[in-house]
């Protein structure tokens, strides 16, 4: 890395986490002069180890996907979520779209250093252990910033070797604030950070060695496990890492954590519960009569609210001390997990990305995804401004809207998860910004209202219906359920064809030219095509009322066929044997092949009308955010904001006009 910070750069990036490193790499690869300054010495510790598959799309654009894939991080085939102690967990299958669609669980110190090094390899000038103290604004703020003051944050370590860097200033054309939760622009200058009152949580976590594994011996092996706490106060995570440790944590509402901590303190006459064998001196376990239980003591007690996580830990797991870059090695760590956002994320000459602008509860593992979405947006809009694709004011507004849209989508989904966790006992609607909700769900809002015309403002009732719809995202379905539903729907198409008076009759003594399931419908597609669309999470959202009427009609046809005693066992060989994925279920028409002897309705196999409704509702609900996390950067190319989309081409990164109306 270079030693001398230049006096001027086109783009100054403050912060070297995923958002800052990605922005720097993307712009440097476009030939833009980029300087990145970060306070920390890398590698540095950070929480947030579970990634979404969408990061692959982002990494691919900057040629970093292979570096991450070949590093050795723990493969994440999907994730399991358990909301009810009396029901099994749901599972989101990432690899259903292909073996290479997995995500990873990462040790963030190593992942972040990998991205930072890639930014340097891409041409950005990277300086660590450098603190940005102040920014100079052209009055009145927040007009374009032009200069930043910095200081060496490790003078003692470098002074002895004569490498101490003097304090100085650097001027720039554009600033990207990727300073994390510190939020240099939002907290110090703009003062526009707003906390979500219903998501004021605290996280407590530690690292375990010798823990068990979710889904061992199955396609779900080593997937992370998330579980609602049994007292409805929050949730827990279980994330296996490639270094032999498992990250295990609890996220709890701040007030509830305080109440439980005081309860632990008052119960010092008896030993606090713990896991595994007797701890070594390096392991944490509460002792009887301890006058002030440590954080590790309280952490161990909180874990008893997550029996599923306890079971995965097993009897022999031990709580480890993991050392960070400061030399600290606590048995347990804690951090505020308050969700927050801002009213804008850009202005002329500046952009805010990642946690510097907005943070959302990590239940959906959306942190790195949102960081890279914001980083791509910042890079594209700065490149657009430099290249003259649009005015800088337009580019800045595009970034601000794009970040707000992505944040709001995940906010709604996280709130719907908390609605389940808290048993619908709390108002979780107070923090949805009406303007952002409108933009994020412009395609979704009429669906919730049955296609009725809407005014410009959202009512609480509308928001409640949206949350109720999103609740379907988190209920469990299985590949076997999808296959049973698929066969029932295929047979309903067969029954409809049999009742069609205009259908061409084949000679009685001639076998059918092809199975009824694969014959073309009046629209030119096969029955299999139409059923696949119903089960395809990538298809457009279906109006819930229309979906309900469709299901009723098809189930009526199925029952008529069943009452005629045509049904045979679904396991007789008439049904396709390959399972459909739980979440990203998609099968091509070529996969629909049933012999003429198999033109019979499948047996329920434990399913029924309720199962058909449930599966189709779950698939429909999952479409809400699939465009955001399933397609990765594709939403930036396809979703117009103000009539502009990202031009995602190496050497031509920027914005371009589209004919469609913007959000």
C-alpha cells in the first residue's frame, strides 16, 4: 500500500468495510482516481458473518467472486428459521437454482481484508490507521464538500520505525462516506439519523468450538440456524465458520435485556446454567454466589431461551475467547443493534453508503447486501456524473432514492418477522416511512389492495396488510410439499381440458399424441408452463384475491377428478421424482413429462386443499423481495428510479434513461 497520502483525488472514500472497499474497487476499475482512508488496522474484528447469494452478483462485477469462492469460507447452502417451538423450522434453499448459487458464512476480519486488498489491486490508493477528523463544506452545508482533514491513528506503532504519517488535508471532487455506524456525515454534519423505535435491540454473542451442525448428511448441511426466543423477546443465531468456530448470538429488545440481566444478578444464590463440559480457565461459566454476573454469565442464561440453538451446540461445545486487533479476547461480546435510517443519502459531491447511512436488524442477513447495493449505486452515480450521463444533482437524487428503496424493502420484511416473533402483540408499523414505502412497493401496493386505485398516502391499515402478506415469507414449506402441489395443479389442468367442449377429440382407438399435462393450452403454453409460473418465485406477484379464486377453481376440478376414482398414488411413477426447491422453486417445461398412463390425479400424500393454498401463498409472498436479494445487481439494471437505471458495463458504468416510468 502507498505511504504518502496525495493532496487531491477525484473520489475520497472514508471507510474500508464492504461498502467502502466495493465503491473504491468499482470506481478504480473505471479509471477514476480513488483514495480510501480507514481508521482501523486490518485485519480488524467485525460481526455480521452471514451473507446472501446476491453478493455473488456484486462480486462478479468487480472480478472478486473467485477470490471469495476460493478462499475457503464456510459454504452456506441456505438458511433455517424457526419461529415456533412447537413447529419445525422453515428453510430457504439457495442452491435450488444451481450448485454455485450458495452464499458463505465468513469471518469478517478476513472477508473485509480480502475486499480491501481487492480495492487496492483494482487501482485504489488505500491507507489504513488513518482517522478523518473533519470535513470542510462550502457554505451553506450540505453543499459539496471539498476537503478532509486526517491524522495518523497509530503514531506509536509507526513512530518507532520512522513511518509515522503526519496529519494533513486532502481535497477531492466527490466524497463517499462509508464510515460505518460512526456515520461521519449523518451524525456530525447532517444530523439526520433517525432510529426505529420498534427495533431498538441489543446483541450478545460468543464463539464456540466443538458445536454440532445443522442438516448434517443432507443438502442443508452447515446452513445457519435462526430461532425466535421462547419468551418472544427476540431471536438467536447459530452460524458455522470455516475456522472451526461457530458464532452464536442473541438479539433482544433493549428493555427486555435489561430486565433479564437484573433477574440474573438477583439470582446469585444458585449457579447459572451453562453448556458443555467443565470449562477451562479460558472459558466462561457462572459460579454460585458470584456477586455481579459477567456478560458471559448473562449470555449463557439468555441461550436457554433458544432450545434449538442449545441442541445444535450439544454437550461438548466450549465457549472460546477470540482475540481482536486490539488484543481483547472476551468470552462474550455485546453491541447495540439499533436500526436506523436517514432522510437522504446523497447530495451534490457526496454519497453515503452502508451502515454510515442506514442499519437494519440483521435477522435477514441483509447487511453486506445493502452495503454493496449502496456501494454500486454510489459508484454508478458518481461515474454517471463524471461521464455526463446526467447532472450531478440528478445522480445524487437517484442514489438517495435507491438506498431508501432497498432499505425499506428489507425493513418491511424484518418487521414482518418481528411480528411473528412478538406474537403480533406490538405495533411495528411506526417506523415505515410512507414515502419510502411507496417507492419500494410501487408494484406491490396495488396487489395488497386487490388492484384498487390508491391515493398518495398510506394508511396504517394498508401497511398492516402489507406486513400480513410478508408474514408468509417465514412459514415453512418443503420440496415434497411443492411437488405434491405441483401434481395437484397439473391434474386440474387435465380436468379442465377434459371438460373443454371445443377441445379436439382424438380417435377412441388412438392413444393420446402426448400427455395431457404437456399439451398446449389456449395461450400457447403447456399446462406445465402455467403451473411452473405459479410456483416460480421470480414471476410477478399475483393479486391475493385473484390467487384465492384461482386456487378455489383448480381445487374444485381436482376434487371432481378424484371423486371419479381416477386417482392413483403419486409414488406410482407418474409424477416427476426430482424435488422442487422450497423457496426459489423453478422448473422448466421440459421437466414436465408424464406418460399417458399417468394422466391421473396424484394422491394427497399428506397434503390437501390447505397445503395448496399455503404453498402458493408462500411463493407469492417471497416474490416481494426476490428482485432485491435474489437477482442481486439485476434490480439496479431493471428497476427505474426517476426514469434512470444503472448501466452495468465495465468501462461504461453509469446511469441510462429508460422508457418506463420511474419509481
